[in-house]
């Protein structure tokens, strides 16, 4: 298992991953890319050119978590979403693609910019997986008490590993 991220020279961060870990990371990032496909824009050519999209709140709980409402007021939130969600989707896709491009077996050395993208991408995949698993504050107790033959066990352990990676990445950048 990866020992996580460590600070490198010149603001870089370093981690060593085995083939299985890279496979998991790449699979999860590919799923995130599929999930956050570009948002829909209106029929108006100007709206499409400006990236003005739908004001509808996502019905998928994971997408609702990744693109939460900005305001409690539905009308304000819809208007905000209309002007920002397409750009947010593009940014999340770019972060996921950065991770896909740089996640390789062996030593991974990330620039500060790549490390920031990894941090955001890890956060997105944790939010997505955590939403699907209905993760609570008691996750560590749940994992500790869960038999290894529980069909949810691999997903919970993966979530825990992603949390560990994100934590070591934050510490390495600090």
C-alpha cells in the first residue's frame, strides 16, 4: 500500500503507487469524468458561447453534492447555477484528467499545480463515493466492525484509503 505523499524538492510532492493502486485511482477518475460530463447549455448560440447552462439542480445525489446549491433561495441558486456550473464542470474534468495523466505505477512526482489538481480530484471522488455509501462521521467505527466478506467492505476501505491519500497530500503541501 502506498505510503502516501511526501514533500519533494522545489515545491513538488512525491508518492509511490503500485499497479493496483493506480488501477483503482484511474478507474475512479474515469467514473468521475463520465459523471461530470459537460453540462447542457441553452439553444441560444450566445449562451452556448458564454457557457451559460441549465439552472436545474441535479437530481442525482452525487451530482447535487458535487454541484451544491449556492443559496438557500431557489431562484438565486438557479440563477447562480446557470452562470457557473458549466465552468465548474470543466474545472472538475480538468482536475480528473490531470490525475489520469499523471497516475502511473511507481514514483509519481507532481508539480505544485498538479498536486492542487489531485487534491481537488481526490476530494471529488471522495464526495461521490461517500455520497453513494452514505458515509457518516462514524465511518472508522463502521469499517472496524464490518466483516471483510461484507459486500460494502471494499468500497468503504477504498474511501478510507482515498481519505488517507488526500490527508498526506495536504500535509505534503503544507
